[in-house]
C-alpha cells in the first residue's frame, strides 16, 4: 500500500468543548465538524501537561513529563531526546512545520534552539508578538504588507490579535500550509507537515469580521461560582484574583459582561482557525492529496475561559484545561462519523502516526498506536482505564512552587497538590466523580464518605508513576 501523507493541524489553548461536533451549539466550526463527520472524533483525549512546552514535548517524544525533562515553559528540550519526526525523515518522509514549536525557551527575542528534529521546512514563529530575527511571520508581514509590522510591535498584543484577516497570524499559517501542499503534490515522496496555529491562545482578540459573528450576551456564562472555590485548594482563589502567578489580570478583575466578551473573542478566534482549516482541506482536494493523507486535528491544552472563576491556564487540572479535541480522518481506513470514548493521551499520537506511515522507531515511546481503535480492530486495543497529567510549577512560576499531578481513572479524577518536601505549600487535593459532577464543581477530597476512594486513587496514582518511569535502558547482565 502506498505510504500515506500526514497533516497535523494543531491549535494552542483550545478546550475540548470549543467545537460544534463536540456538542457546542454556540460555536461556529463547520469545517472541523465536516472533518469529524468524515473521520473519527475522540471524546476523552488528555494532554500530559496543562501548559504549552511540556505538553508539546510529550507529543513529539511520546513520553511523560517526568521522563522527557522539559518540565516547564522556558526549559530547553534535551538534545538526547528523540522526536518522532526524525524517524519519519529517516524513513524517507519530507517533514515540515509552520508556526509554533515551543520545545525551548523563546522569550525575550530568543531563537528557540532546535535539536535533530528532521524538519526540512521550518517556518518558525513562536507567536505573533515578539520580535525575533527568526520570526517567519514577521518576515511574511514585511514582504506582503509593508509598513504593518513596526506599528503593530509598538502598539502591542492587541494590534496583532485584531489584525485584518488577510494579514493575521492564522492566515499566514493557512497560506504557508497550502503552499507546502501544492509543492508536495508535485513531489515523489510522502510528507509529514504540522501547522501549529497560535489561536485561540490569549490575548483575547480576533479580526472584526470574526468577532461580529458572535453575540456575547447570548453565550452561556462560565460554570462555577465564588462559593465553589471555598471547597478547592487555596491556589485557585489566588489564581482567581490574579492569573499567571500574579503576572496577568484575574477573573475578578473583569465584570460579568467583560467575561462574556472574552468568550466571544475566544470563539471568534476558533472560527478564524476553522476557516483556515477549510482552506487547507480544500487545497488537499484540489491537489488530489486528500485520498492518501491522514489529517489530524488537535490542541496542546485547554483554557479556563472563566470556568471555576479563573482564566487562562496553570496548575489547574480541570477537563477544560487538560482535555482537548482530537479528530482523525484517513479515507479508506477510518470510517466517517465514528465517535470514540476511550481514554487516550497526547503521547499516543506519535506512535499512531508512525504506525500509519509503516515506520519503526521512537524506541523510548510510552504512548500506544490508536490505529486499532481508528480502524475498528477493537480486539487489538489493550484498554487503558487511566490517563496522567503533570504540572511542576510549569507555567508562570509561583512562589512557593505549585506542583500538581492528575490521574483520571475510569469515572473518577484525583488531583494531588503536592506539599513538603516538593513545596512549602500545604498538601491538598481534589477528587471528582465525573459522571455525577461532569463540571467538577464539588470537590470531595476532604469528604469522609469518600476517604476510601481517595486512598485507592492515590495508591493507583503511585502505581501509575512507577509504571511510567523510563526503564528503556537495556539491562545487559544480571549484575
């Protein structure tokens, strides 16, 4: 069988329910909904960290946070780590990327260091905002829209967020992806290409034509209340007052109307990405590539969006933070309209892509191929009844540090907020029954009636942490 092409479309900070196909009637995502109708949609895909860098390292290495070592944003990935794109390139795939990668420090105009990643095409721009000599989006702006870049840099984030569609970062992602596809259609080699959109990451702003599609007052308000936080670990009250360890405005800095405006802008950003996805899918069709291309749509983590009295992201392990969209279309291999409820993780994507390509590699991978689920060979899928996510003061650093570990096991979720000796913060935790309380409003960690369940889940978490240690080094003798 001819080796398939692989196209990954990845957003930044898109929660699992910011998708029409996921049952959200308030958001406009017709192209992604069509992609889901033509392929399979996973309802329970969890990332390995609720912030960008550590999560993306887990995607590229198929390894848990405590093994790949990129434990926080601003940490460079070790050159000893193996990325699955290197294995694809070694097997003859042409590999390319446009947009964000975030496997290393990029703040302050730094050029994010690359390891041996296998990408021949590398159109990198960490975000639209920061000036950097390697920011390909800025180069594109200067070439195609002279006189736009410098005023935008002077005005700040909002100028980029609300830039007209034709010069927007997301349009640049779409244009670069389409250009790559048109070149690939004339080549004799299979390709792997990843389009890393920055939207719907904050700041919360979109081009006017997209914002006009939403009535903020008609959108549902956030879930949760101030009373809810009384039953949560104290760090959440702290984050409600100020986001990002005090570095950004918190939920309490906004009026109810302003929170609704944030949601409208966020939804508008998603719709902008959806239209770019539509353009990309149309290019696949036009170039005759669609029939032999695996298309994957996903996101690196979620966004609180006012739920639980909080915005943005951080040590929070709510589903809106760590559960993301995952759609896979592969004509002739994956039936259309399939909905899969199994617990899967972001570390499963690299083994899935390698298996689809017929490529061996990534020997230290900890994920597993999802092809048995995608192709209906359920007897070949060894059910995993748990998923793991970790936060090690990984975003804006708190003082004292905040370390949380989440295990979802079946219908329950336990989140340990680590204390001494990991941090001088008091040890605390969260426990939810996701069937009885899908919005995670009632924390029963301290409820005596749930003490046995809490102990059982904590013990299970310890066993999972041991099971997921890196023991890939060969034991060459008994001693």
